[in-house]
C-alpha cells in the first residue's frame, strides 16, 4: 500500500523565467564556534549539568546532604535516594548553583545555524523552543521520519532518502493516476518538491477518509518559517469535462505538521464523486490532472494572519 500504488506523471510548463534562482547554498553545519567572550568555561557548564541525566539544570536545583546535585526531573524519579551516594535525599536546594546559573549569559544553542542571540540562562530554553534557526523536521509524511535539519539539508534528504521528485519552476502540471480508485487508505499520498524564487515548496497529494467519505486533497507547504511563507501564494486547479475546482491559498510552513495542515482542510479538497467524474466516464481508474502556480506576494506587513484551523 501507500505511495507506490500511485503513479505520478509531471511536466512543467516552463513559462515563468523569473524563478531560476537556485536554492541558497547551505550554511556549514555545526562548525562555527560560539561568539567569543560569552562562552562559559567548560567547568561552569559541567557544574550545571545534571550528573544523572546530563541535561542542563534549571531551578529548583537539588542536592543531597553530601552536596551531590541533581535536577528537579531526576529528583522525582529517584525515590528520595541520592543517585551518587545512595544517602537519603531530603529536600535541600542548591541555592549557590542556582545563583551561578542566573549570572550566566549563554548563546542560543543554534548559534552554529546562524542565531546571533544571547540569553540569561533561564530564558534560553524558552527562546530555543521558538528560535527561527532551530532545525526543521523532515516534511515527508506517511512515515515516521525523525530526520531534522536546515532546509538545504532536508531538500537533499527528501531527494536522496525518500526519492521525492524535484522540479524547478513556479508553474506545474501534475497527473495523479491510481489504478484502483476504490481503495482509499490514510496512507495514500504523494509528495513533490518545487524549487522556485530560490525557495522550496512541498506539494502534497493524498487520499483520506473525511468523516464517512473518501476525499482527495492537495496542498502546498513552504520549506521555511511561517513569516516567509506569507510572502507567497499558490493556486491549484483540477478539472475535466468543462468543470473545474480551484483553490487559492497561502502555503503553510513545514513548522506546521503535515497532519495539522490536512486536518485543517487548508487546501484543495476533491470529493470522491467529483474525482471520478474528472477521471473520465469509465470510473475504473483515478486520473486527476492538477495544475498549479506559485507566486510572490507584494510585501505586506500587516501581520496577524489567521489560519483556518485557528479561526473556528
Ligand atoms: Zn537530571
Ligand atoms: Zn549524595
Ligand atoms: Zn536562537
Ligand atoms: Zn525524512
């Protein structure tokens, strides 16, 4: 089951020449040193590392009667025994270490990816969970892929490891052919990557069960952050026999999971009957021709854009 039961035939109209810019070259990975002067000495760093789980310790930091420290997460797990000396743990805070931690300013852990920010120890975690330079998850759906990385890395990963089709150009003409349109599994889906405007976009196409009814859905995701995604729009069209369905929207960032976008119905949804109608009279085979276009929006700074799934 799955992707190999769908055959995908694609051609590019090649009318737009403005999109010849290539994907930006990738930044060196992990090679950069932390900004000079703010890197804590290793020993302080080691002091703040929980000896049990090796994560950074945040308050409350605990210690046993002999002075062995551990983090609050580990403290709840060790049943009141110090993991280092096996003595009773009690409820002693290590205020000195908490003070040391407070005095530290540390670079964001994604400094090697380009983040220039420096934070007081305790606000670092919060920033890192939102940092624009944090790695992206692999946008490939339908499998549990745990690969993370920056965009150039993920584009290469999609091409080489998931064998995803790559296209250059901001118009496309895609044919989805499936021999047995009666079987609709949640796992039936396709991914194509489009490179245009120096950016990459994922075109998803899939069949799934919406309530009781099987539907087909196509949508575009932007390989980058939400703020940048808003600079683009796209349209999708499917039709035959003098009828057509059109969808126009803003690509969603791949920060939003594939499933989240799908479940918010933020894309072109084709009912089964309509899909069979578009496929021709025999109804033996699903044959959908999806055309689309990606374009750049005029820079528009009035922020607060509402996502469909957040509005209801
Ligand atoms: Zn710990
Ligand atoms: Zn101890
Ligand atoms: Zn950062
Ligand atoms: Zn992957």
